[in-house]
């Protein structure tokens, strides 16, 4: 059985690699976390086959862990009424892990960030593996870097399953977590080498070459990211595009008024009219030609001083995501030039 983790760069074809490995008679389980990526995966499968073949199941992670794993195996003994998406009360961290109140709220809903831990506590991991093996020949996890907390441990616990396993992701596109719970895997994404070692220690083969070049991003965008964010990325392309810092208010207004140019903000993009989105929320999207990145005061100062690599890790990852959405040109605009354009 082939069990591997492919670490990719933005725009290198992570989703395409998964889709290309599917056949109409495949018995494949596909998991991902974000709604954007779930929709994109289903759309790409429909494009390839005209339908989603019966043997291919595309689940959001929590749909899988609750409806496929927990409910069929233990739902008859532990009656629950869905998922509580809120962070559990702080005092529950002091409870023993065999206390049902650690996992279940007063309305009989499971805390989302502890479903994986409950499966471990109940000792049904082997049954989960048998259930996966019963229905599937392979499992693919897209955007694996989003898995955190108990969910990451649960993912590694699947390794013994006698099926092909493919995990694909970009460490530096870690902008969201499936969940967090106290100090569980709190430092998981602090260091790439230590993160990679988590997989190799279990037994996964790690591939850092297959998807190491971007089809989406031009050489100049890749060079900007590599040199300014200290995130190495190369391009398959040879054409030239532009990166421009806008200092003229009139030019900023012109770009902001262009309906075809996406305007990407660190946060609060909805406060502005038009084609807008937050940096991190664009992950998984491949529909942008030219983009305009709005620099808030903190990021602007570091940009001007050539020190963007000093951004906080999660902020830097979000900026990386934003920059690598561009198929062509990037315009950087200081937020102070366009503040008056808020809704």
C-alpha cells in the first residue's frame, strides 16, 4: 500500500493531483476541512465524470468523523443530538477524560473539537479503520495542514488501515484549524521540519518534489514570495507579470473601482464595496487574474522596510495565500488611501 504525504506549493495542482487519480470505479474517500475546498472538490469531480461516481465519497472532516465514524459505531450507546461548534467551557479542561461532560454539552451535542478524542477514549479506533477498509480502497485528504488538535492525532491513527493513503497540503497555507483544545498539538505548526517528522515517524513517505512548482503563479510572484516572506516557491511558467506598489490616491481609486480586480484585505473585507475578500478566506480559490492586496498599517510598515518575513506566522501565511491567488498582476495599496471607500 502506498501511504504518502505530498507537501506542495500554492497553485501547484494539489486538487488536480487527487482528481487525476480517480477513476469511475474508484472506491475513494476524500476529506477536507473548509467549505470552499469541499465545493471545489465536488465541482472538479463533476467536471471529470459528469456525476460523482457512487464509490467516491467527498466529506467535510466533521461530517466524516461524526456521521461515518462515531454515529454508526457508538451512537446506539451514547445518544447525541448533533455537534456543538462552540469552544467548550474552560472548566471542562479540568474534567477527567472518561467523564461524558468533557465531550457532551447539556443539550446532548458533541463538542466538535473533541469528537476525535472521544473516539480514542472509547477505544474504537480499530473499528473505525475496519469500517474505512470495508467501504474504500483509498483515502485522500486535501489541505492536510488544516488538521490540528485531536483531529491531527486522529488522522495519524488511520495509518494502519490497509488502503492507499494520500495526504496533500501546503504547510504555509495553514490559516485555519479544524479545532483546538487546550495545549493539544498547540505548537504543531511552529516548525516545518518538526511537522514533517510527525508523519515520517508514523511511517508515511513524505514527497516534497512532486508539487514543488506553481502553475498559477508567475516567476515574479514566486520570487516576491520567496524573497519577502521567506517561503520558497518556484514557477512552471516563464512569462512576465507585474507587482506594483500604489502610492497615488487616484490610481488606487481606479484599481479599487475595477470590477475585474479582486481586492483582498487582512480582515473586514465586507466593509468595502465590490469584489472583496479576506486574505485567508481565498485559500482554495483559483479564479483570480489580477489582485489588489490592501496593506493595513502594521503590514505596510514591514512592507516598506522589507521585513514582511517578520509578520506573525499566521498573518504571514494569510498574506502568502493572498499573493499566490494571482495568475497575473498584484497591486499593493496602503489601506489609508482607500479608507473613505468603506460602505
